[in-house]
C-alpha cells in the first residue's frame, strides 16, 4: 500500500510519520470519532485530479460531529480548502481516497461526549478497487443486525459503529461472499457493510429511506439523481423486505469506496438473469463519466485539485 507523505494533524500539514496519537486518546478507547471517505478521480485526458462532491461529504462529516457533541472551528468550505492544500502537496496523479476524521482528542479514562476537546485530521491515499467482483458480486444476508439509530446514530459515520460493519464484513468474506446485506432491527433490508443498496423491480429503482437505519450515502444520492434524470426511471425510497431481494430484476450497491457494484447472486440465488442488468450497467457508465468530470451538467460536483 502507498502511504501518504503528509497529513493534516493538530492544525498543520506535517510528515505522515510524525502524526501520532496517544494510546490514552478518548477516540481510540471509545470509538468517539466521526469520519468521511471522499474520492479523488484522475482524468487521464486532462491530466487533472477532481474531488467528487466534497461539499456534501464535509456537510455529512460536520453533521455526524453534531450528533456526537463535537465542535470544530471549520465549515464545509474551509475543510475543502484544507483538503485541496493537502492533496496538492501530495501531488497524486491517480485515483485517491481522502479520509478526514474528527475525534475526541483528550487523554484519560471516562466515557462521555461532553467537556472533551475535538480535533481534526485528514490524510489521502492512492485507491483503486474496494470490491474486486464489482460486476458480479455474490452477497449473503448477514446474521448480524444493523445498528439502530436509537443505539448509535446510523445516518452518520461514527467510528465506533464500524465494529458492526466489521463483524458483518468478516463473516461474509470468510464464508466466501463478496459482501453482505444487513437487516435492521425491524427485519428490513438496510444496506451493506459500507455501501447502500438499490433494487430494480419492474422498471422501478427502489432504495431504503434514510429512516431505515442507513448511512445517508452520497453515492446513493448520486445514483438516485442519475437513475431519475438520465435513465428516466421512477425512483422510490421505501422499505425493502428480505424476500424482495430474491425476486428483484437487478440489485446494486453504492458507496464512495465501492462505487457502483452489480450484485448478481444473493445467497446462491441468481438475481434476475444472474448477470449484471441494463440499469446497473448504465448507472455504472454514467457514474464513471460524472466522477471524472466528463459531463458538464454535473461539473458542480467536481472540484478540481
Ligand atoms: N453505508 C455505510 C455503512 C458506509 O460506510 C458507506 C461508505 N461511506 C456507505 C453506506 C456509502 O456512503 P457514501 O456513498 O457516502 O460513500
């Protein structure tokens, strides 16, 4: 893995090796951090790097921070500027992934959210595929349940909540699956370990609503917009039952890391014809052009580095 050369840490851009937190850091002990995952896409013809929807990512990061009683002296714009400064310094000429974190930085013992110092760190890495089989993924239904919004905020990216995602992912991977879908406390389909889910049934694109314990995904919002505006399909945000997965024409997953993943098998049952369907294929094509700043209509989502 290529490591970063620099990191934004404790208010400055410093060499990556020098950015160290203590073993007594609150966030390390209790998972009291929130994070983001932003992709930068290299446009080979233009020889330029573009961040995809950083404003929306930073808005969600700050909102996740609000849920966790965090206060930092930054807004979306200043976070984008810091990120641009960092990424320019790295000089990446490839697809990258940017990881910002806001974390409870005090040292010591004591579970709480209040009266603690919050700090920000950001680093970036070269990044290609997250799911290898992204045109023919085989997923299972996890025996784990998705965290409930009344246990840990599900709509935000809270570090501690990713113990749930890690349990889901490891069991699926060790059983030979590419990924798993997780049911929420009510038994409805919520999402994957780190991606949102869509099904296609009878020409309609369907995805769980943000009130079904899902992360409010930015790729999810992008896919909704592309399906509706470019493919002209009706998009419904409604609860999905487990058995609907078995009778869907298509299933796909969305995430900044995962991008758009075609699911062609669920627990050994073929999805539709058992291969990537036309809606998924078109959304993948549109998505790839849009993120690389090749579609003027969506340039407001691309921030040039
Ligand atoms: N759900 C979870 C649990 C995730 O971790 C992610 C990745 N951030 C997603 C969905 C997809 O969200 P996004 O499209 O904003 O990356």
